[in-house]
């Protein structure tokens, strides 16, 4: 099944992060994970996940009493979609401006810089 190009909200992205890490989770498990970093009610998490199900961002197995959720969109596709939009709207379509801003604002490790250099070398090779 092809993934839909639905842009998740910030709260939905937080839930997707939990599901991408855990693969499968109940609302309670997602709520517990989100509660580690911010104050969120169980019913708020439940409502968000119901909305995400309706939008096609998550799927759920409701064959038992406790619904089990999983991400219906991949992390990689979501990253590409959001970065593409960011490049277009914030950096006038310039990927290099995004990279320069990211590297200027956050210290990259030697390993990360090596990986970036490999990507640049591969792009130059065509």
C-alpha cells in the first residue's frame, strides 16, 4: 500500500517517534513514553492516536480488548517530506543553506562529518 503524503503535527510526530522505536504499542505505552518529557493526559494521547488512525498515519489491531498501534508511515519518508517542505519554505529551495544552518547551529561529531563527506563524495561521482 502506498503511503499517503499527510503532514503530521508536532504532537503526532512525537507519537510516531515512539511507534517507530517500539514498532508496536498500546495507547498506555505511548502515553507513558510521552509523559517522560511533557505533561500529557492519557485521554489526549488516546484522542491524538484516534485522529492519526483516521488520517492513515497509524494502523491498529483491534482484535483484542487492548488496541495495538503501529506507524503506517515510515520514518524515512516522513523525514524526506518534512525536510523537503522546510528547504522549500525556509531556505528558498536551497539544500546547501539548510546544511550550512544545521552545521553552524549544532556541533557534528567526527563520525557524522565523515558520513556527510561520504555523501558529498558520492553525489560528486554522480
